[in-house]
C-alpha cells in the first residue's frame, strides 16, 4: 500500500472511531435516562453527557479502547505524512548527479562585437514606436485590438427541465 493510500485509510478509520465514540456516548445517555429521571427532577444535556462519559470511562472499557484506536490511527497517518515529506525532500534516483573530478578550465571570455551600440530610448527605430498590428476577425473590414466576443451560437444551450412523476 503506498503512502497516500495509508493516509486515506488512517483518516477514514479516524472518522469511523469518532462516530463510534459519539454513538457510545449517545447510547450510554439513552441507557441512563430512566435512572437519571428518578434521581433528578431536571437535568440538562451537558450534565447527562458528563454522567455518561464518566460511566464509559470508569465502568466500561469502551472509551479506553476507542481512544487507543484513535491514537494508533492518528500516528499511522502522521508516519505516512512524514514519510511522504521525507521522500519529497530527498534527491530522486533519476536526477542527474554531478560528475566527480576536477572542474573544467574556463575558456576565454567572449569579446563584444566592436560595431554593436547599446539600445537607448532615443535610438529606437521608427517601426518599434508604431502600434502593433490589430487583430483581424472573420468579419471583413472589422479591426480591433480586443479579442472577438462570442456570438450567440457559441453559447451553450440550456438543459431542459426534468420533471419526476410518481407512479400511481
């Protein structure tokens, strides 16, 4: 299994563990509802959740097991992510490796051509100062520097409305 698949599987398992924790807490709250109604005239939802959590943590091993699995899947995801970063930062095998040995001696420096003059704003040619050629469209005699706009036939046609009828 490659690293990305490992990360996806670990993340999926984490989400499943989180749903199981939520379900375990909800189930315990439902199981304790009748008992708490006898003890208390009125009890709010956060207090019910706290009583259920305490029961799951102290009386049953459910919470311990789910937390252990959560930790294991979190670590598996992190290990795969770290390995992916490590591979990304390492040199790949198909990268060219520099040849070992003495450096080649540099050749003579190229000499500039004697007749070349630097380009200055005043030495620009007359042609360079002119505007660029306009874009020509398919319509004769129409010139514009803007791209052509689509015509109505180029637009997508709207989808027909679909209606669902229920069988009688």
